[in-house]
C-alpha cells in the first residue's frame, strides 16, 4: 500500500560536546551533505564512548515506523541504492526485521552511505552530516525493473524525502507523474533548509505533483525566503504553499508543518488547523534525531488505512513522541498505538 524512495544510510550516532560542532563547522540543528572537511567526523564519532550504529535514511526510517504501527508485514516497500558491504547487510536486516520490503539497487563501486548524527545539548539538538556514497548513484531504471514496477503499480501512497532531490530528480518526476495519472497520493518532505535553497529547481519541478507536503518551521521559512513570498508567519507560508500550481485537480494540496514541541500546523482547502504536540520534560527527552521521520511514518500508517486527517496527525505526534525518548529512530516493538 505504501512505497518510499530515498537514501538508505547507516547512522553513526553519538552524544558529544559543543566543541565538535565548532571543529567541523556544524550547526546544532541542521542537516547537510558531507564535504571533505567532514570525513574525519565519522571515525571520531565511531570512537566516541556510547556510539551507536542505527539503520537510517529519512524515508527508510519512516517506512520502518509505519510498519511498526500497522503491525502487519509487507504493507510498505522501499527503493534506494546501497553498496555491496556489511553496512548494506545491516540496513537490509533491520528493514526486513521491521517488516519493510526492501528492493535495493546495488552499486559495485561505491560503499553504502553513512550519516553522522552529532547529538549535543543533552539530546535536544542533533546535526546530521550525510555521506551519500552509493545512495547518490540511484538511477531511474531501477523502478523500471518488472518486479519493482509491479510494486510501484500496487502502491496507493508514495513518499519521497526531499533529500532524494540531490540524487535522482528524474525518478521523482517519473513517480510523481505516475501518481497523478493513477490518482494516487504523492507525498514529499522539504527535509532541510539547504534543499529549498540549492535544489530549488528540481523541488519546484516536483511541486505540481505533491498532494501532501511535510516540513518543519525552519524549512518552510527558508522556502518562503527563496520563493520570495515576503511572508514570515508559518501559517501564512503553509497556506501560500498549499495554493501553488498543482496537476491533480481532484486532490487539494495539504501542507503539514511540525514545530518541535509547538503545535503542528495543517493547511488544506484554505483551512488552517493546529494540533497540540506532546511536550516532554528534559529528563524524558533522549534524542531528537528521527523525530520528523517518525512523525511522517506515524501519519502515513494511518493515512494508508483511510483514517481522517486529525487521526493521521495524532498518530504522527504519538510516533515522534515515542521515538525522541529513545536513541536514534528506534522504537519498542511491544508498544502498540491505540487508535
């Protein structure tokens, strides 16, 4: 029922002191692509006491969370590119254990991508530095393989993180057109401020096909700045985005903006709604990494089952609240979402 496309990455996660951010020219709450100067960071994090290796990548995280909530295997599938190495074995094992059907494209010459998760301020802040490696080599012909094409045809809802804009805009457009032609729900995520700025062209080419757009307050603010909306109020920006040109006239665009512990804003058909997020104490909060991915996973778990928008949002908030009380985008298998 649900298909995700994105960058499968193995997260190397560790809590460190603020000086590590300064050392690698990082911001406390940000997501960037790795440059040469960041390469030593991966070794440094791996050597840090308490460092963890967690199956990651934004879209794959969301698919795992959706599966966990639905409690029924093979409700979701995932496409992405990995290397032929131990890291990809780990990713496939974790995703399969979660019940996700993974159909990786394997690259013979590139290693599996990794993401440095730099946790600071007692878990309140996380800085993501992605070294895409093999993930950067996904090609559209992977979705044309008969077995994968069949998965695409069967999917009713398709989700792609904004990070995939840096990899294969051609695939995004092909999938977007497919969703439009078959009247399916096509969902994307702004994912990071730098994507709104430096990948504006492919993002805006995909926009007409997007039925549901996710983002946080920082991302929509950057989007407004780049698009020259002249707006700073998050609600007004979301409303403006919802009215941008759209191919499928049968579906109005829904824009969903998360704001950490502040209310989730939902705009659709000119209507603005707010849903209270769950505020945790400092003692309860362990790691905000994966909160956005978990929200999307929770939302999609209900959405593909035909739930009302309010119920989808509530499930997203519940999933995010659960995940940030743990390390990385992980969850307790014995915990069940009560609708």
